[in-house]
């Protein structure tokens, strides 16, 4: 059975086992046989997550983060919207502010402003698929802040990673050139659909993380509860992520990154999300956990229960790959023998 189908069947069984649990229970408690509801918030909103070990070895409890990330950040994306009046047009500047980096706390901070400008510059380069030169980034930072360039670049890279799901990597040390690489292979450089917009990879990684941490399937109600903490609302167009319902129930489902299905025997009908086959192929539980750890400024092992599950998943993947390689080698040897036999008869 293909790996994607196997994981889907396993998730379905687990989801059916845990479906009857109390929806209002807060915290994350695990036992040897099942995992109860987990209470956590969007990693794009909250800071480092502190874990408290339980008395036994059967599970762990995640406490709510002790400090929140700034809601005024280096990524303030501006656009203009015209309103027609009786005699004139009034241009209204709108901004989107999202909680990203705990180190960026004020619009009056010159380093925060330069970080925001650098993020906008990097985003334009990414959308145009053009290489990024250090010399050009220094022009954005300007000479008087040049000594702070490593710090500004680090913050900008962090924000690009946790919001848009793209990594800044150096490709040529002699020319100091960089490239932005998406963490997943979404179409149109992560923008999903053609045209203007921003990469949706960061949002997808968040959704995959929620699904993973909720027992590999999660109800639609819980997804929206999570997205609301990111200030993404059903029926309200988001400046970065567009129409969220269409994105998560149609676009990402059609691309097979998410599975969206009716909860068995639910009346009235309720729906739930699982990882789609393409998500299983392009990422892993460990990579998603690493992303969440990065956002929360901690390490994957801090999420004890899920870290152990991610390790088991890595082992299964390695075994499946080894089996596939052995089978391919055996098939190759068999083909070689057939060719050799045919040549000798000829």
C-alpha cells in the first residue's frame, strides 16, 4: 500500500478513536495508548513555548508561552486602496501587522525599520525569481547601519522563514549571493495561484503542524480556532493569504497537500482535515516540528510527545526507502541478466 494511503488510514483510525473526547479540555496530556486534546496557540503569535514534564514517562504537558511576540513587527506590508468620493479620490493606506519576532518591538526602532525594508526587498526578489546580492541588501540597510547588517539579515531571514516558509541560503560565497528556497514545492513559488500575492508555504506548515499535534487529524472547528489566533478569519480576505476558506478547503486540497472530508456518521455534517499525500511526500513530521520549534525559538525535543512520534516516523521512512532501494537493485540485476542472456543468444 502506498505510504500516503497507509498514513491516511492510520490517521482515520486514530481520529475515530479520539473523536468522543471532551472538546473543552485544555492542556496537552498523553498516555501510553492515546493523546488527549492539546491547547496551544499560533506560533506566529506567541513566543518560546515552555514544556513541563509530567510525573510519569507516559506523556508531557505544554504550558502556554510566557511571553507574546510583538504584534507590531518588521513585516508591515503596505498597499493603497482608492475610495471614490463626490469630488475626489482618497487614498487610504492599509497595513498588515503580524506577530513574528520577539526582537522586533517598535516601528520607531531603526533596526526594526531596516529589517522590514529588507524583508520587502527579499520578497520582491523571490517573486521575480532573481538572485539576491549582498551589495544590494547593504544599499537597503544603508551605510550608517552597515555594522548592524548581520543582525538585520538574521531577523529578516527569521521572518521570511516563519511567515512565508522560505529559507535564505548563500549560493556563492565569493560573490556573496543568496537565494530564497521554499520549504515545500507549492506551485508558483509558493503563491499557489498565478498572479500577485505572497507564498502560502508558512501557513501550510502551520496547518500541518496543527493536524500533527492534534492526533494526525483535526476538526474544521479547531482549524478555524487556530487560524483566528493568527488573525485569519473565515469569510474575511487576508492581505497575505487571500480568501482563507478557498485556500484551505479547495486550493490546498486540490493540490493534495490537505485532505478535507466529512467526519464519519456526523449529523449535521462536520468536517476534518488530514495531511494529503503530497504533504507526506514533500515534508515529514520532523520537518514540521523543526519549523514549529524555530518559530517558538526552542528545539524540537521540547515537544516531547510529538518529537518521539516524529522520530518513529523518520525510522519508518528510512526503512521504506531501504526496502525500495533493495527492490530497485534486485530489479536492476534481473534486467541485466536478461540483457546478457539475450546478447549471448544473439
